[in-house]
């Protein structure tokens, strides 16, 4: 290629980048509200530097609706902004109180393991709840009574390990997928994936004469102990599940896994909800969850939760949530796949599908039971003259309100 040709290509590319940047600038939202010639137009354009692509992801943050008011904490974090820890055959990234300061009750980790790759044997102070996003994995655990557990979990499956329970996770090859990717949720916002109790880390920091005495083996047996933690590493090729079902003192009575997608959902004209708490997944005593699907234009109805903060993870689609925090405070956020949302205890909110595909997300709570209160149901079951005095609604409209919950309503 001649120097002239190279310069021509670079110039063309540069021109395309400038044109693309200009298009992004013009398409980006501006902090203004109201039609161009309206008397009530408020706000002004930005004269200084800006990030149009970032602004376009959250247009209601830059130009909030008139119903937003006051100062509310940030209730959104994208895993795309989390530090990615890269290991041989996998990765991990986390969203904790350090990334999302309001998230005091729960924290999350997004992890990927290729087939055969192991998240090494470990335990946590916190309980671990998990949702399999894609692929398949084998999980194992042992409890304080020497009882064992092993299972293969696939897309839409859950697992739960109580705090202090040692366990392992290994990616499997299945259905053309090389390993797996999953979401972990811990019942403490200050959780850190770096503070996990790892088997190799402990062995590396224990004198070999103590190891020999403990296991009844010669010191030479420990010559190959890793000198630092393995964390995520390629492991032995897993065999059939039956081979990994160890005897011990028997099987753990409360299964640590659950098939969430096998549950019959609550179906409405606007979508569906699957609720999984300790009533259907008895092992999960500190985290309750719901898998919500909202069709285009639909709405996860106006509601609040009387049993704790809500930690959300968006699996697909696009959504918008407004959170009401009392004291005339409200703030609107836009979400897409890979984002984390958060709603502090008892704050009213809704989630609207703003895209043209199904919006799918998880709701998690630090609680053994799932609970929500529907605004519609509350009004329908309160003396109607009192409701009319508050709302100004026509009596016939109040009478028509449904006394049964419809967690997802159509657009």
C-alpha cells in the first residue's frame, strides 16, 4: 500500500469518525424539557464537554420528567463498569457497596467458567444465591454433619449455599455451550469476592509439618501445594454426575439447587412472574427472588416491598424505573441487559418496558419470603369514599379497580 493510499484511508476513517461523533452529538438528549416553542420549556443545552453515547443510555437522567424531584441516591450500576478479574479459562466482576453505595443489603458477582474450569473449593461468611444465565455447571458442597451434595445446574436454575458451607463450581460442556456464565448474589452489600476463604490460600499459609500432622501424611506429600490461590483454573475433566455424589453421612436433606424455570409462573396479559423463596426452595433462607418478564409497553405495576431492599439484575430488553422515596423525592433511571438496579426498603416504584422485545429481570431480597404490596390492590380494598377523597376518581372507576394482584399490566 502506498503512503498516499494509507493517508487517504486514514483521512476517510477520520472523516467517518467525525461524522459519527457529530451524529451522536446531535442525537444525544439535552437537559431540557418541553417543546421548543413552549412557554414552560425549562433547562438549557450543554456548552461544555459531554459524553453523548453515555447520555443516550439514560435520557431521563439528563432530562428527567417533571414528576422527578429532589435528591435521590444513585440506584443503578452497570457490570460493564466493574473491574474484570481475568483468570485462565474464566473471569469475575462484582457490584458491591463500593460500586453502588446504596446497596447495603446485598452484593452481586458475575462469573464465567469455560468447560472444565473450576471456581476453586471455598466458602464465604455470607450466604451465596445464584442464577445460571447461560450454559451448565456442576456444583458440590459438604455440610457440618458430613452430608454431601452434587448437582448439574443449567440455564434458569438456582443454587444456594448457606454462609460457611464449603462448595465448588465447575463449568461443563453441554448443548454447544463452552462452560457457563452465572450471577451470584450475597446477603451483605459489603461482600468482597477477594475475601473468599479459598482452600489453596489456606494450605499455602499453613506450615507443612502442621499439614502432615493434620492429614496423617508425610511432609513430602505437600511438595506440590500451590504457593498462592488458584481462584479460577482449568481442572480435571468432569465425569458423570453419579461419580461425584460422595457418600459421607448421606445427602444434604434440603437440596441446594432449584429449577426456577420449571415453576409455573403467574401469567398476566402484560407478562409473567416466577417467585422463588423458602416456601418452594427451602434451602434459600436468606434470599428470596422473582423472575419477571414484561412484554413491550407493559409495566411491572406500581408497588413496594415491606420486607427489605430490592436488588435487581436485568437479563434482557430495556426498561425504565421511577422510585418514589417520600419527602416529595422521586428519580427515574433507564436499564438494559447487564445492569443492576436497587430500590431501598419500602420505596414505591414501577418498571416499564421501553423497548420492542421482552424485558426480563430478577428481583432479589434479603428475606426468606417474597412480599410486595400492590398500589391498585390497596386502593381496591380500602373504603371507596376514602379513596375518592384522595384521588378524585369517579366512583365507577374505583369500583372497577381489581382487588386481585396483577404484578405485570399490559401497555
